[in-house]
C-alpha cells in the first residue's frame, strides 16, 4: 500500500503573547516575553509568582457558544475549542461533506486541573452533594478532542494523547499517521493545557522544576543558558488542520506546509529526569527522519524542546549531536520557551505552528534570554535576534515526564514523494538503524 501525503491547511495558537498566529510569530521573532506576575490567583505566599498567563481571552470571541455552554467547559477545553475554530476557519474545510472521514486528536499533559481544584474545594467546604455533575466530563483529558468532534460533527478517528509535555506533538504525529494510512482525510489536532493553577504551581515548585527569577519575569526562562534555573509554567493551545494532499488540492485549499515524518521513543530510565546521554530523544529523531525518508543534513531548523532545566537542555543537546553528527554544528537550533515559557502538553503543538511559520517566512526565531550558552549545549544556537534563512525542513522535538519522546518533521510541499531508498542513495550520510545508536 502506498502511503498518502499529508499537508497543513490551518494553524492557530492561544499563547501568553496573544491569540493570532501572525502577531504571536512577530512577537516571538522579536524576542518579546509573555512571562509576567500571576494575576489569576493570589500567589503572594508561593516561592514562584510568575507564569505565562493567557489574558484578555473570551471563548465567545472565537467559538459560537452561549455563556451557559462555556461554563460547562474547563479552561483547557476552552483554549482547545478557540484554537481549533481559528485553524478550521483558516483551512476553510467543510466537514459536512464527509464527517466520517474527519476526526480530532488532541493532547494534554494534565487536562482539567482548574475543575479539579474548584470541585475539591466545594467537596470539603460544602459537602459531596455540592460537587458538580459536570465535573468528570469537564476534567477528563479527552474532553478537548471530544468537544471539537461534537462542535464540528467530526465522526472519524477521535482520541487523546497524554504523554506529559510530549502530548501535543504526539497528537499531531498520530493524526498524521491516521491520514497517511487512509483511515481519514482531515484531522483537527494539537494540544491544550491550563495547569497554571495554585496546585499546579505548587506542585512544580516543590519539584524544584521552576525558575525562581520572580523579580524580572521576562528574563526567567533561559533555555540553553548557563544561568538557567528551571522552566516557567505557562498555559495555552496550538492547533493544526491536517489533510490528505489530494483532498486538499481538490477543494483548492492553501497548503501551508507538508508533514513529512513522525517518531516516538521512551527513555525507560526515570519518571522525571531525562536520559542524560539523550539516547531516547535521539531514537525519536532518528525514527522521524526515517519515517520522512530524510538524512540528517536535509534538516535546516530544529525547534528544540529545551525548557531551561539544567538536565533537560543538556540531554537534548547530546541527543541532537548524536543524531545529526557533523551537521549538528550547522543546523539552526532555538527554543521559543525563552519567550513563552513551558505550555506543557500544548508546547509541542504551538511549536509545530512555529515550524510551519519558519518554513513559510524564511525566519527562524531566537531563543529568548540566551546570553551565555552552556558549553555542554554546544549547538548552532539562534540567539539575540531572529535569523533569516531558507527553511525547507524543520524538526520539532517534545519530551515529557515518564521518558516519553516525540518528534514531528515539517517541510515545504515537495513536487513528488521521495522514495526512502533513493533519498538515502543521494547522500552518504545514512541513518543508523539500531536502537543502540
């Protein structure tokens, strides 16, 4: 069976820097920060009091829902619906033509944490009979995918991916494979997260995972920098509309980019710390490159997971060097978490949108606050300002607790599919096929 080609026809983000892809992209490329003191709740007694908060957000601005309907949806579900609506609007797809061939896969690392906290407080303050009957459908991780399917009548494949901070990228990869294998023609996919809550902030603070640079929030998230001291907790969503190439062409859709490959792996070493040598992350990238029929030196840009933790950034750097060899000193690398913080399960989806933007605009965003690169993260960093360069192929990495790794590769639309055998014969840089590489 020949594999079908998959393209991106819609893309959207809900981030601490705004809700419009173009505006957010300009802000990220200019190094603007979305990290500020927390306003949604009183954080005065917390050791960490900053985050990447979504502000000036009204679900009804994006989705035609009543206030009563919106109240029945958790914050992470609202972000997902809003982002999906914007991506679908850009794609211009009519789901009514073949709803059984259209579906939704959305990732989230935690799901409805806001609802859990609210109902837990009601349980202990006012008793079990005051707990909402809507609690369970609001908080479940698959609520986002379900809400999208219900709102747009998508009757094809539907599911959720929950692999911590790899969830959004994992969801996009799974949706890509569903279309590629002929199970459907259109998928709405991405990630959403709203874990910037009191218990979320307290939990990550107690893990010593968060930056404590509260005096100057904009400088707190410092991926790859030798002065980094942890990530900044953020919230938001990113969504893509993926379509089978000929389906998109037949309806005259604008094609933003092509999805070329997807890889998954597990570190199998620790629940919270990465494999320090980056073996698992490297396997994920290698799998994605093989899936895309690409060699390492075909890649122009890597959107790094790099969250600004000491161990994580070093492990990813080791993985990139292991995977790309001599090309690791040439391929451009950056992490937009310096500007946005870490959106957990939504990060990979937002960063996938940025990969599409890099391909479309010929601009690679800088890593915010990267002033003194860690010598153990010796890569071709984009720092200081955005870099103008042609981006034909972009790799997006996401790694999560549990040792879950996901990599998805985007590229310019190719004139024809490239057979893996001929692609590898054109260069001497063959990909290793062993998991021990």
